[in-house]
């Protein structure tokens, strides 16, 4: 148990060290404003994200669309592909707790943006809310539609409470990993765009993704997930973490702006000339 506490303490200490160091040098950072909110864009993203997450919650907790009948005879470790077996482990509550802690830490990395001008906090907060809604909605709907028992079900000593509440059959993808990588990707994307010339870019990206990766490792070590659960969760989270901020950049908005044409008319010796440039 002492080892788990040391891991958790180390993760928190490293994150706080990096955040405090960046905060000390905040006055030296050259801030660029690459993101902006748009009523239509953000209305659509917030609405769609809330619909994804909300509908998944309703279908899971109230409609109960997933059949979670438990039959011990269905779980034979020999049916698991060799690659997946390499990373399987029995249930470990201490590692489960530490993995939840690192996931929360990764999700809190955007707190770094408190160093930005307060006028930017609404923009950053809105984008991050959209990121979490999309990441959560996608992974929850995938869990509802995919039937996959968690690795600990193939070992003795699995948690009985997980069987009773149906969570044992929701292995794919890893929710903790999804949200951890969403936070890491968002923090990396926003920091590198707002401070493109900062010497802290690699440090921020390294710590953010390092904590997210550690979360994935702990989710496998605790018996909660297979390797592919973690891999797909990382892909979903990273995609959301990069995509949502991108849709708030001028580069993205520019794709939808109407290009104004110019017309010119002139009388020449050869007659009347009219040109229009698109």
C-alpha cells in the first residue's frame, strides 16, 4: 500500500512542480490569441456533446438497453488473443484507486491556463467543456453498444459489486484513459497554440501525456481493461482533445467564410470589357 501512495504522491508532486515553474515564468511567455468562440459553432458543439453524454446516461441508468446477464461459464482465458493475455491481471483495488487519481490529475492539467489573461478563461473553459462532453459521450455510447467483460472476470477474486451493477461488462473502451488523454491533448494543443515560442511546450506535453499514459497502464495493471481498451480510449480522447480546439481557430473558421469577388468594367477600343475575379 505504501508503494501506491508513493506513486500517487510522485505524480502530484511532478505535476505541481511543472505547473508552479510555468506559473513563475508566465510573465516571460509571449501570449497569442488563436482561439475564439462563435455562437453557432459553440451552440452546435455544446448541444451535440450534451446530447451524446446525456442520452448515454439515460439509456444506461434508466432505460437499461444493455443486457448484463452474468454467466461464469462464458469466461475462459483461452478465448482471449495472446497479445491481450500479456496485459491481463486480476483485480487490484489499490491500483484501481491510484489509476482513478492519475486520470483526475490528467483531466486537471488545463488548470495550467490560469496563467492566461482572465479574458480568455471563458473561451478556454467552453472549449474544454465541449471536449469532455464529446469524449465522454463517445466512450459511453461505445460501452453501451459493445459487450466485453473486464479482464478481472477471468480470474478469481473479482469484485462482486461490479457484477451486480453491470460494470463488469463495460470494458471497451477505457473511460479513465479516454478522459485522461482528452485532458492531455487539450492542454498540449492549447498551450502550444497560445505560446508557440515557449520553451515549456515539450515539458507541458510530456507531463500531460505522461500522466495520461500512466493512467492507461494502471487501468490494465488493476485488471480493469485489456490493452485494446486502453489503446482505443487513448485514440478517442486524443482526437477530441485536439479536434475541439482546432474548430475554434481562424484556420477552421476561414474554411466557411464566403470569399468576396471583385468586378471591373472598362471601355476599350475593341469594345466593352467586363471581368469578375472570384
